[in-house]
């Protein structure tokens, strides 16, 4: 059985959620918001299904950006509305969209910095894929550095991705599996 409680994005809350899940037989989750990840115990919790395409990798990145500072409860509750508003997080569509146009759409979060970040990140994601062929190739290329450096690399590359969000993302896509 997986932990399905409401998670907030603070490390303390994640830690608490994690300790609640310690009694569960499998600390596995299928979506980032089900994560019971605690930084120092990431081996105790694992994403169930790793992303299979660039598109899936990008969608999880968007979810991480959107929840930052607000918590996963918000993303989980509004997931289908957010997906619709953000063109199903389609990379090509978002990369060619203007901030004001996207901002006006129903279901899109009324936070211009985040809307701009999603567009910037779609473009950067495209560049990254173009550089190395696929996003999973890119993540594999990070394996040559230490965890801290990999987290920093991701945080520097993408807009509105801090180191905590970057670490959460890497864990959510099974980077450490
Ligand atoms: Zn997890």
C-alpha cells in the first residue's frame, strides 16, 4: 500500500510523511505527489514507473515547477485542469507559445513567473534534447558528476528550479534507482 497523504513541499513535512510510510510494505509511488521521499533516506522510497519519453520527463519537470512553494496537494487536486490549460505540457506547443497567451488560458496558474518558467523550460528542454538526443541521455550524462553537482546543473539549466526542486525531480524520475 502506498502513502497517499497530503504532502507539502517543506523538507520537514516530507520527512514526516516519509516516517509515516516506513510501516508500509513498499515505499513506492506512481506520481511525484505521492512521494514519501526524505533527502537523507531516498533509498527507502522509489518511483513506481519511470518516464518513458521526453514528453513524460518534461511533464514531471512542469509539475515540480508548478508545485514549488505551493505543495503537491494543489497540483494533485488541479492536475487535469492544469494539463488542459498548459496544452497537456506539450513541449513543442509550449516552446512556441507567448507568455500572455498562455497566461489567459483557463486552468493555467495565475502566476506569471511560473507561466514564463514553463515556456522557458520547454525551450531549454528542447535544446537539451537536441544536444544529447534524449532527456534520459542527458540524465545519464550527469551520472559522471557527484549528486550535488548534478542537482546544481539541473537547477542552473531550468527556470524556477531550485536545488530542492531539482533533487525532488531527479528522485521522482528514478535517477537514483
Ligand atoms: Zn519517492
